[in-house]
C-alpha cells in the first residue's frame, strides 16, 4: 500500500516506522561491509575486479574528495559520493530480488501446466550429472532452455511496463496523435508481447518452440521484459543467467505437476511486480 501513497506521506511513514528503520540500518551495515571489503583489495585486484564485478566498478568510482566534488556543477562532478553509491547498491537489491523471484514463480507455475516442456528441458540436460559445475559454454549450449526463459518472460513479464517522458513535442506517425513535451508515455510490455500482429504462433499460447523457428526474428520491441534504450535494466544479463541456472538445476532434480484446478488456478496480482496468485504444484523428485 505504501508505494501508492504520495511521496511525502510515504517517506514520513517510513521514517516513523520502527521496523523499516531497523531493516534500513541492517541493510546499510551490510552494504558498507561490502564497500569496505572492495576498498581493502590490492590496487591490482581492484583494477582486475572492476572489469568483471559491478559493485567493484562502482566502488572504484568513489570520489576521492567529496567536499571538493560537491562544490562543482553537475556537469563537472566526477565519480560517486558514498551516499550515491549506497543508493545504487540498494537499488540493485530492490530491483533484482522480487523481479527474478517472480519470474521463477511463473516458471514453476508454467512448468506444472506444460509437462511436455519440462520433458524437453530434461532431454537437453541428459548426460549432465547433478553435481557437475556448469561452464558458461555448456550453459550457452542449452538452446531450448533459452527459449523457455524467453517464453516465460514473454508470457508473464514480471514488470508490466515502463514510462518515458517526452523531451520535445511529437506526433505519432500512424495515428497522428499529438504528444507534448513533458507527457508521460506508458510502454506496456505485456500488451506488446501479446500483440497478434507481431507473432506468427498465437501469442496467447505458451510455446517456447516459437523462438526456434517462426518467431525467432520477432520485432525487437515486441519482447522487451527488461525495457529498452538508455534506461533498460542494468541487471538483465545477471537475471537471465540466474533464471537459466536455477531452472536447469531444478529440472535435474524434480518434476512439477499440476496440483488441480482449485489450488493451481493461476491468475495474478499486481504489486511492484506482476505475481502469480494461485500456485499449487506437486513436486516429484526424479531418480
Ligand atoms: C527477471 C528479472 C528482472 C526484470 C524482469 C527486470 C526488469 C526491469 C525493467 C522493466 C526495468 C526498467 C527498464 C526501462 O525503463 O527501460 C528495470 C530497471 C532496472 N533494473 Fe531490472 N529487472 C530484473 C532483474 C534485475 C536485476 C537482477 C538487477 C540488479 C542486480 C536489476 C537492476 C535494475 C536497475 C538498477 C534498474 C534501473 C535502471 C535505470 O533506471 O537506469 N534488475 N528492470
């Protein structure tokens, strides 16, 4: 409910809320520890790590002299202040947690409804032992699983859409609708992904195979679960990687079954993400 309150009210409410303050302190302490750990690395390790680790690259851009930077204009400022860095790290946590877990919940629900898809994923994994550490090359070779992850994100995008604000007046080319500087435009991911003009196989069908052939070259904006352009999701590669690894591991161990129309009825509810409402699956451990 708090996210629907006007900003001033929600920030007053959160400042007065004991549980929120306590959670904030714990998270900040944890994030500060991560920063200190990065700062304690040797110069060689820092320059190596900032190429492969997002947190390390942000920590490496910490301002040396915050007071001097604060005196400069926005254009002249370089690097991040400590408080900006903490906010960025907090954003990764908030933006990366519920989105990915929601996508996984949809994966489990959809697998329970499509046993033949589970069998195809399992077939692709034949020969991989359960305690094998997967190489990136092996994960990249799981082409069908890629299609499944894409189809889960198309069929049930965890985020419904995004907003863009016009910086100049414009007119839509086909409809002639006039838009003005400052207008907000909603880009609805779910609607785009179900637009029958963009998909050869009925978009109302859950069909990972579409990405193997007829719908492989779909319009780039028909499927944008991570947004697009300068402000697209910075964590999308990590999210896809997490989804793929967890989905593959799950399919090595278990088979999800439909728990029946009463408990596994689907539906959704909207919070920060679009979450499945009724999931009731059976879990059978494979030999
Ligand atoms: C299935 C998982 C995820 C989905 C569906 C998702 C989706 C999105 C979407 C739709 C946006 C807005 C993009 C736009 O307006 O064009 C966004 C922004 C963002 N995401 Fe994700 N995301 C996911 C996972 C993650 C992860 C794992 C992280 C970080 C570890 C992350 C960090 C961010 C950040 C920091 C932004 C804000 C970028 C900005 O405003 O410049 N996301 N995400």
